[in-house]
C-alpha cells in the first residue's frame, strides 16, 4: 500500500512510528482501544505525533525545506507540527490522526483525498470482504484473525472507494457502527442499496446497540461471536 508513498510522508510515518513506544499517553490509549499485538502495530505502521516542533526538526535534518512541509500540510503557517497528540496511521498518499484529547476534533487528515479503501490490494484476492468505518475497527478485527478486511475511514465512500468495491469480491459484509442515534446503520443501509444495485451481494453485520467493531472486541467479544 505504501510503495508509491511520497518520500516526505514516508519519512513522516517512519518518525511517528518511532515515537509510539516512547510516549506513555500514546501507549495507554492504544491499549485502551484493544491494540496490543506488535504484529498489528507493524502491519498498520501505527505511530504517534507528539506535536511541537519535533517532526519539523526531524524532516529539516533530512533535507526537506519548510515550503515542502507546508505544502504537504505537515506543519502550520507559524512552523509548528500540524498533528498534535494524535495516533497516526499512514494511508495511501495521506495520513490519518486520531486525537487523544477530547478538546480537539477527533479525526484529522492531511489536505487532499483520504484515498482508496485501506489495504485494498491485499484484500481484493478474497471471495468476500468485511467493510468497516474506522481504522481502530479494522485493528480490532485484524487482531481477532480476520484478513478479508478493509476500511472506508468514514461512512461516506468517495468515488474511488465505491469503484473498488464494485470491481472487487462479489460479497461485502457492511459492518458500520451501531450508533445510538442510528447514523451508522442508516449509512450502512444506504450503501447496501447502492452496492446491491451494482450487482454485489450485500450482508449487513448488526452489532449490539451502541457498539462499533472496536468496542465489541474491547468489551470481550470474540471472533466466533462476531461471525454469528
């Protein structure tokens, strides 16, 4: 997935990956989200953005000019790192940061498209695929042993993501959050209709009320229960 990653983003992901184990607040957060497998952390290249000037200094030492960092959205106009106290996941041509602070917006991407379905090249070989909303949902299912798994990073799929699903495995298990306000399931129903109209076989996975795949496993659910 990261073979065509722009060099500056690859260097950024490498730097953030080195930060994760050295910051207790980040380690506690990912453990609370049920992420405990070193293999999973390596697979998803999970990192941590402390903020401040640390990324800017690192990339500057590697020879990247201020203008390139600003253009990529990695630093602010006044020179500080754009991602602050966020768990970071590299995407295809972008980065996603999940905030540890309740006072900051929870989700953040760099400027530009969020890209394709997560890990799609590894998933399209399967006869069916499980589609989840968030990357921590993906992490929970991957850690539980599921590999026919992808993530749309939100309930609203872009055109490229829709085309990938339509050109991929014939069966899609839509596993969106069971939000108390019903938003996740409304989005799942709408997406299921669109995909069914394109000839795919759609199965909706209904989780207990108030749960997403991540919280389902964190609260003690297992792979067998999920399959039921």
